[in-house]
C-alpha cells in the first residue's frame, strides 16, 4: 500500500474534488470587496434548492456545532421549554447545548440505530404540547439513520405550535430536503460532509415563522445572531469576515451539483447506499439500521462480541483505507462508512472489496467476492435501466 | 493593467504565500485521525512565541469576532461591570458585544487615530476600580494605532483586579507580544492578517488567572466555551470539527515564521511601517497617527476636504491596486494600507509608487518620485546597516 494514497471514507470530513481545491486557490480578496459581496449573495440563493427553500440561506464561519447552538440561542428565551429527540451522538449534542442554557428540556430517547417513529413522537408531544421548539436530527451521523423528517414535522405541527429545528449536517446536499413544503423552521448543515468542502463553513435556513420568534427573543447573542446575518445578506454582505477561501470552494461545489443535477446527486447517494448495504450484507456482516431508515450518506456496520468492528477499522487503516469508529456507547461496537459528497459507485466497489480483504485477513467468516458481487449487481441493474 | 493581477494591500484578509496555499491542498483527513490530533497539539504550542506565552493557545473555527465574544462570555457573569477603551471600530466592536450581554459597561472614548495614554487610563480606572475586566485593542485596525499594551496592562494591574483582555487581531504575528510578561489575561487574534491565512481561524491565549474566573463563571456558552477547548487540547484534539485545511496552512505559516525568525518578522514589519510613513509624508499626504503610536501592520492616510481619500482609493482600484477605506465616521475621510503578513519592503515600494501615480492622475499636489525616494532611503539604510 502507498501510505500517502489513503481512501477517506469516513462520514466527514470528506475528500475535496480537485476543481473545488483549485477554486480555493484563487488569490485572496477583501471581504468588503464587491466581488466578495456578489459571491455571498449568489451563494445564499444557490444553496436554496439543496435545502428545499426559497428563503436565503445564512452562511457562518464556524463548525456545524456553532450553527446548532445558533438555532438554540436565536429561538429560545430563558425559561422556555423544548423537546429533543435523541437517537445518537448528534441528538445528544443538541441536548448538551440545550442543557447549557436555562431551558426546560423534555428528552425523548430512541434506541441508537433506530429512527423516531411519527406515532411515537405524537404520543411524546401530547404530554409536552407546550414546548416552544422540537429539535430533530435528519441524518444521525453516529448510527447512519435517516429520520423521516417530513412526517415528523407534520406530527409536530399537528400536536404543538413548536418550531421544528433540524440538524442536517451529515446529509444536506446528498438527500432530498423540502424545507418550505415540510414546514421546517430551522435547518442547519456544515461544509465538510455531502458539500465536499473542508470544515469551517456552516449554514442555516430559517422560516418566516421562526423569524417572528427570533426577532422577539431577548436572549443575548452576537456572533451567532441570525438577524445580523439576515440584515447583511439583504445588503449582499456578511457581518463579520467570512471564510473567503471556503466560499470560493462553495461556488465551485454548487456548480458541480448544478451540472450533475441535484436529483441525480440524490439518486447517486441512494445507489451508493444500496450498494454498500448489499455488499456488507452479502459479506455476512451485520448492518446496524433497517433498509427503511438507512441514510444514503453513511452506513454503520456492527461488529461481533470479539471486537471485530475495531479490528476491521484498524486493519482497513493498514490498507490505507479510513473508516470511522463508533461514538459514545457504540465505541468499539460498530464502524461507519461514509459515502457522500465526492464519492461515486466505483468508490463503493473499492470500499466493499477492501473490507473483504480486511475481514479475510482477520479470519472473519467471509467469502471473498460475495460482497463485491452483490454491490456490483446493484450498480449493473441501475446502469441497465437508467443510462 | 491586468485586472487579474491585483495587489491586495488592505489590512486583512492578506495575500496567501504560495507554499501556504500548497499546504492547504493536502488531501483532507479525518478530524479524529491521529495525524490531525498531533497537528492541533503542535500548532497550539508553536503559536506560543507569537503571543509571548508558554500557555497552549486555543484554536477556533470562526472569524476573529467570535473570539472577541468568547473573551466576553467566558470571563464575565451576568451583572458584572467592565471597562472598554474605544479608539476605533474594533474597540467599538468590543463595546457592541459587551452591550448585548447584561454587563454594566464603562466606556472610555479616545479620539480615533490616537492611542490610549497610560495616565489617562489610570484616571479613568480610578473611577471604576471595581470592574472585573478591561477590554483593549492592541492594533486598532480602523486607524492604524498600536496601543502600548504592556504599559496599559501595568496600569490596569496597579489600579484594579480586573482581567486584561486584548484584541490582537490585526497585529499578532507581525509585532512583539509578551503575554506572560505583560500580565495579559486573554489575547485573541484571527488568521487573515499577519498570519497570512484565509479567514476562518481564530485564536486565544488565556492566563492561569483568567482560568480561575472562567471556571467559576456561570454564564451559559457552548461553542465558545474555552474550557471545552482546554480539555480537548490536553487530549491533543478539538471539541468540534476544526477547519482542517486552514490548520494545514497554519503549520506552514509557522514554519515560514520560524525560518525567517520571529524577531526578523517583527523588524520587517517595523521597516515596512517606516517606509510607508516616509513615502506618504514625502509625497505631501497626511498620516493619521503619530510616529510613536503607528502600527507596523497598517497605515491610515487622511484625505482632504474634497474627498481625496475615496478618490485615491478608487483610482488605485483602477490600477488593480486595493487599499481599504475608512470605517464609521472615518468613511470617505481616510484610506488604509495594510503592510503585514506575506508582504515585504519591495511591496511597499510598489505601494508608494502606485499611490504617486494615482495622486498625480487626480491632480493632487504631489511631486512624482518624492515619496518613493523617501521610502527607498529607509530601505537602503536598513540594508546597509543590517545585512
């Protein structure tokens, strides 16, 4: 193996496309320069289809976590009640952020690896109809579950007047999102997942209904104050120095997505999910989530009781192939494969083949070729029927 | 002029050195990868000399403003009193941040373009000795004043028990800083000024004395919680996804500074300041600040009553040469030249020569060659005596 030729198949950060890398090499410009202002205004609009919104998308120089916190501090006043659905490490992060602020928190725990069911959420909210906001995770990065956000949002609107606040960090740009149609109020994401950029940019779409709450919310905030960004976006600029090189890259990412067509991007991610799942399953390894709630961007694989998950992850690393481990109580119990952003079906074949090699080296009961054959069949089927 | 061959001489963002650009093109890595952890731990230590501290420097994925806000929310509890010295737009930004939080604020206004004098600060603090923190600006980017931070810190320690909190955004990396020796408590900076990186990273040094206050401060914060970063730095990692590509760049920036020698970097900035000031003065234009309090990183030039500052800035832009305008009440009244980071004395010659051309085109009373001759003399003198 060439140590420098490593494959990065973790659920973010994801590899940077060469043309995006090249775009980020443009000479630096001033952030108050008209060139920068025009770029910011256009990016804010062009991000809309990825969120499924006609609202301008706000851009922040920060990790995704800051945008999650922004969703909290902009909408909830001290003393407010809120509900959070926790089904993994990132639902838990919302919970941790909420716990720092003086908010009465009602937490609904869903077993990690499962999705929150609409009827289950309805029963929970019937007991807490007074909450001002419900916090959800679209793709739970720590398990690879994609929640049925449209259905869950409908339940929230039926049972409460709460704002629907969604963490879309590890899927927006790779899955469908219908922010306006589903009645979401805040949807945040980060740059380093399906958006194929280095980490350091985050984004939020905000509904008119959320703005009414935000405008009246007395909680102090400055860098993360959505209103300051809205005012500045209207003037085609940013309140603070934006991450200019990442914005150069974002413009190129959006050009790539527009050229491929966003619907095709979404279908590519679904195909990569099917290939990964078929391959893992045929290899005799165990998938963590059901097909119904599997995320098109990340797949979690369960290890056995002898620690095969970590053993596989480490053996893959020796093959210059990088997957992620489990988080919190799943540490050592699963490994996670990212298949999003600058990733295509051929990369998935490589992934499955390399996992077969690693598993065989570890003397796990796999039959060489079984996984890869199943993954190939998914790809052949699509190629025959669509192209 | 080649429109694409523009010179960026604004006080940040500043041009990126080619080898730093190249370093940022390294393939993306996972932020929980050992390679990333090692890098973060080393950067945190290697930044120390630039701040003048033995403490680990904390790194954030954000603009500098977020680090300014972090200094506020980490140290001041609701109801605390604080003092802020405002002598320009960035002192004013500290004031704006402080005003958002429930802090009783005592503001000392210093005329823009002047430095805060130690005895003046002493008199002010004698009236407000109970304040918990005093907020200062090292280089006031909006005017080009470098405050005598060491002397001011000594006054603060003599008159109060307050924390000394300093915005060093537009100078750290280009000027001397003695964080430990001066008894500073928090010193923050950003990546896009003397540190020669794109915007998107910010930094803070924190004193043991400040940590004692921070640990007991009940004010809620999450993304900007210094303690989370300290805990993670001790484990050689970061609490949230760091801006990996900018960290790649930072490692290269520090290598460049270490190769040149930080003392030489500081002297280069002083020379560029002297050349700029000599050139502007000899050209017959008016400098905004006195020699005593001029910043080695940015120089402000006053226009006449007919709007020559903006006219010059626009004429320079036609020459593909970019300087910055004035901010707030100085809008239209000054222009500002950045000379920091990846900038050398030859760039200053180019700057002075181009300003002469622009001024002559505008029929301002300049004698071609006078400014450039004065700037050259500064350079010749240094070359003869030092190299």
